[in-house]
C-alpha cells in the first residue's frame, strides 16, 4: 500500500471537528470496512456521471451500483439505457426488483434520491415490453418513520433517464 501524505494541520483539524468519541470510532479496526464503503459512496456521489461501481448489500445479495450516463450527458431514452445496461452486464429483471423491494430496509439512505432501473423486467410475464421498469423512493411514511420504495415504469421512448437512474449488477 502506498504511503498516505496529508498535511498534519488538516488531519488535526478534521479530528478536532469530529470530536474524541467520533474520532475513536472512525479509526477502530472493526469499523475500517464501513469507513471504506462510506468513502467509496462519497467518491461515487462526487462523480455521479462516471461509471464507478459501488457495492451495496441488500438482504443476502450484493449488488454493484452502476451509473450509465457519461460526464455531463443529457437524459437519454429507455432504449439507450437498455443498450448500455447490456454493454455493462447490468440487466436485472423482476426477480431482483421484487427481492430488493422485500428487503428495502437494507437500501442505504444515500440512495433515496435515486431510482434503480431493471432492464429485463419488461420481458417478464404480464409486463409491457415497451415500458422500462424501475423502483424508486416515492414518499416518507410518517407512521412507520421510514421511506417506502415502489415499482414504477415509463415508456422506452421517453428521454427521462438522467443521472438519478442507476443500474445494478448482482454479485452474490
């Protein structure tokens, strides 16, 4: 591993801002994987247009989260999303969509503003092949005090698909 070189003043300032308790939690060995995942999520948020896979665990499954737009690209049609999903090997269908909805409490909070697109969902029985299906976070349920994700769809011809749409590729 390469030596990390940071200005001592910046590091001291950072840990002072965090406070002693939070700083201790941050550097504990058992938290390193969580801190690394958090840093990857921050890098992903900063580079929202790049194809930068980030892993998320939902239920017993692990998914790579994959943006499909190029840097500063305007929204594209559903047809183009499907084409790119195939190229990225990120073509999930109804089975994964249903699984994620069943385990939606595991979706990290940072993804609430995005939607997950399922490019093979329209090929399953009872679904319109001219629609692109996705799940998104429609509302905050005050009684449950949590967000609720729901199934949605749009015509493939719409150029609705912007950086808020994400593809998933299942790892486990």
